[in-house]
DNA sequence: GTTCGATGTATCGGACCGATACATCGGGCC
DNA sequence: GGCCCGATGTATCGGTCCGATACATCGAAC
C-alpha cells in the first residue's frame, strides 16, 4: 500500500523523506490517509532492499527537476530517493494488481484512485466496481441495524448509524457516477472532456 | 481504544469473543471500525491481566441475560467474559479522558460517540468540538490544495480532493448540528424530543 | 549571539490487521 | 448411517503502521 504510494510519487520526481511525507498527506490524504515516519522510513528501506528505489540524485546528470527538489547542497543528511527502472515496473504491477485490499480500506482505495491517470481503463473499472460492492455491503449492514434495532439502541448510537448510512449512500452515488463516466470514456467531472485514446 | 469499546459492550451484558466481535462491527462499525481476532483476543487478555474483566459467567447466579447470550452449555470452549467493578470504573475513566486520539481517528471518535449516552454532557461537548476542529483543519488543507494546485493535478486526483472536501464539509455540518443540540439539551435528531433525565 | 520554528533523518514499543489453524455443532443429502 | 459443509467459536503469528521521541541543521527574528 505504502509501497505503491511512494513509488507513484517518486515516479513523478525524486524526493527526500520529508517532502515525500508532505505529498503523501496532501495529494493522497483526501481519502483518510496520513503516514508517519515510523512507517515511511522502514518502507523506504524495504523498497531500497528490493532494488526499486535508490539513494542519491537521479541516475545521470539531469536538470529537469531543479525547481521541484530544493536541490541538496553537499551538506549533511538530506537523502534523495530516486525510482529505478525495476521500480517503475513494480509500480505498474502494483497498479493493476487490484486485490480485495484495494476495495476494503479507505486508504487503499484512495491511493489506487489517485494514480488512476496511469492505470489502464479496465483496471479502473474493476476497482471502482469492487469498491462499490464493498460500500454497498456496509450500507446494507447498517440498514439492517437501523430497521431491526431502531427501538433497542439509544439516540446517539442511532444517530451514528444514520450518519454512517448516509455517508455510504453518498459514496455509492459518487462511485456510480464515476463508473458511468468511465464507461462513456468521459473524464470524471469537468465540463469539456476530450475523447481519450482507447487503449487495450 | 479497543479497550474502551470492549468494556463498553461488556458493561451492557457478558459475552463471548465471537459475539463481542459481531457487536463491535455492527454497533460501532458505522464510523469505519472493524476488528480482527488478532487484536480482539490479545486485548481481552490485557483486560483480564488488568483485572477489568473476568472469565466465566457473571459473578452471582443471575438469569437476566438468558436470551442475550446463547447460554453456554457445559460443553467445551465458549469463554464468556464479564466486566468487573474495577472494569466499570476504568470504563468511566476512559470515557471522560478525551485526548487527541479521540479526535484524530475515525474509529476513536466513533467509539466515544457510541457511548455518549453514558458520557457526561461537558465531555460530550468537548469531544464534539475537538472533532470539529480536527475536521476543519483537514478541510482547510484540502481547500488549499484545490485552489492552489487546480492546474497541476490530473483529473482523478482533483476529483479525489473534491470528494474529500465535500465529505469534510458534510461532517462539519453534522457536528455543528450535534453541538447545537448538545447546548440546547435536546437529544440529537428525532422530531419530538422528550426531556431526558439529567443523570450526574 | 541566541533562541525558535521549520526542515530533515531515524528508531522503538506497541496496537492492530490478515491469514491461518483448529475444534464443535446442526443440518442437508446420498 | 455416513458425509460434507457452513456457521459458530477460540487462538496465534508475522507483519504493517502509528505515536512518541530523539536528534541535527538552518534561516530569521530579537
């Protein structure tokens, strides 16, 4: 999960840990996702051990990302991580591997969704539908609780269920819209959508 | 967190692990909360070590909960856990101890909220306001991302932020309503609210 | 010149999850 | 009768991730 997120961000540009964390919480944080250093650094080491990222500046002297990265001077500390070719492959693999963990957790789905621009259309659809099914299940569960036990629960518990149910219904509607757009080949939201190429 | 949830449920009636887990996911599950046995059983042992719950049927031969618990025959397995007097104290302590962890996590807030009926009014208000502040912070963060970076993000990432922002706004509104009701002394939602007894 | 907040790297203990392994029981089915 | 199967039920293990914490550097404010 975290691996996918990190690879995805490093795919765009090399970064050091601090910056990486900021991006993780802002760009991917929308769907409840916050990462602590206690998981970031171990994961970075894991990725390094797998040969998917490497420490140090980009492979050959490039000046493209000059403004993105504050450009480490030779000083001390400040470790910049760069994705390797194997890392890019790994990223693509993880992107299309949409198992149950992709639908189950908020975070998992959020991360996958954030990289949809680089995910192939069929996988996108698969993930959206899987997620929808999952949320629908939760919704049904809460409906049951509300209808069967309306009398046996105190007001607060009841209100909690009611709010949860509403959130689920909203999310299902949102997903349904996304799925419809996906089938049309339209991009999600904006007024003027250009016809995207039809790969696969 | 889990300790609080378990003590709260056992406070209502003794239960065995399986039933406990079901209740945890249905009654408290609304605000994204699912528990696995891998955390349930260790926590039960922790609670037992602390003397807050005890194994076996309720202290003295009571027949009140006959229909609630499937009533273990002498067979095998089937361990029923009962809350102790110290456990009840502990429960009250945890209820009023509303630290940052109460506001930060969905689950933490959900559990506390589910037991609001047994929480004193001032603590309720404190928790609701703390939670609101937290959600407002997240909301502002997302607003910033959306306004500053609207051009630099792809459609999907943008849509993710948009959806997240909307969810935050909803939750803030919900909390605001609850806070207002709390100040009025009204119970949360229903049309005709009877004046609740004012217990300690 | 020194205090302070932002930037930055890193670890440790512990909470929690997912998978898994069992064992028991009541039915349905051949 | 014998069999399997799904629901009920207890329990552990490895691993992921979190929260707290410790440091070190740097520019700006005072």
